[in-house]
C-alpha cells in the first residue's frame, strides 16, 4: 500500500511517495503546503510577498510578512554568516528583476517541512523529491532502503552515483544540468561554472540545499570548506569528471554503483 503523487509546483515537479499509507487527507495537506509556499515565495509571481519585499513595497516588519518568511530569512542570514557571504539572498539577481531571491533555500526548506508533516502524521517510510532535492526516511515499497540516484552532469540518461539511505536523510544537488550557469556568486555578481555539480547530504534539507548552492559558488575549494562543517558530507564533480568528496561521503554510496568513471576523490 503506497500513495504515489506527482505535483507540478515551485517551478519543478515534486514526487511524493508515502509507503504503507492510504491517508489522502495527509497528501492533500502536503500538496496544499507546497502551493502555499509557491504563492508566498515565488519570485516569478508579482503577487508574492517575496516580490513585494524585493521591490520595497513591503517592509519586513509589515503584518503581511508571516512567520514562515521570517523563519526563512533568519536561516538564510545564518547561512550568509556561516559561508562568509557566499550564500546571500539579498545580493542575487531575481526573476522579478530585483536583487532578492531566497529560492536557493526555500525549496529544500519546504520539502523538509513537508517531510516533518508526514512524520508527525505517523508515516515513517516516505520519499519526497523536488527536482533533485530529496527527503527520505524508512524503507521503500519493496521493504528496502531508498536508493537515490544523482544524475550524471553531462548525460541526462546516466547516473553519477547512487546514495543509499539507511536512516532519514536529506540530499540536495546544485549544478548546470538544465539551466546552465545560473548560480551566481553574490560577492562578485558573476555566474559560477568552475564545477559541474555539487551534492550535499545531511539531516535538514533546507540546510543542505543552501550549502550545495554555496559550495557550488565556492568552486573547487568548496569541498575542503564543507569537510569542516558538522553533520554534512558532500561531493563535487568537475566538467572533466574529476571528483572531490568529503572524507565521509563514501559511506552514503551504494557499493554496487561507482562514482563517475575516471574519477578521483580527496
């Protein structure tokens, strides 16, 4: 017994798998949550609070700015400090024409909140995948640990590696897969293209989503920085398919699947 649902929202397609559950009301709440996040945070919507803040029409202390926005901005500020300004949502080109875009944190944060909602409802086996930002827990419908494939940076039909999840895990990947060099270093305003992709795993998807974006902007030195961060591991793949990984990243990989051929790790 598994609920499987696919929902186009947040500028991507979100797949929701609830194993051992037939709770359609829970699914409806999760889907409603994602659409409410889209309404509030989408920089593509002129009516969103994020666009209003970016355009200066609404101040942060305005009653229309809800608790979720304050929570996200507080977490983004913590990441800005933690990364010495590499992750800075106030200095990014936004689709709405402003320089304020928290999307590099919001998608992962919203999926983590949905995962917490599912867990609180008593569902212990699930997978929520939002365009490569994944929150998983428990076992899949075959009673086996979830296996999360990370796309090869150059071949959309191939995998770079497979993450094997034996406990609740958050997985986020940033790269040039479909949108090209779209990640900007807020310190310079330049688009980043030194590496092809970065994957970060940890406990909280909002955190690992933001860290994946930051490490991608840091370039080749980003994995060394990430290796000093607590409770996260990660891997960067260069355009010529060299691999740099934190010391503990390998323990998350399925032993039967190799990272990119002709690769090396550090």
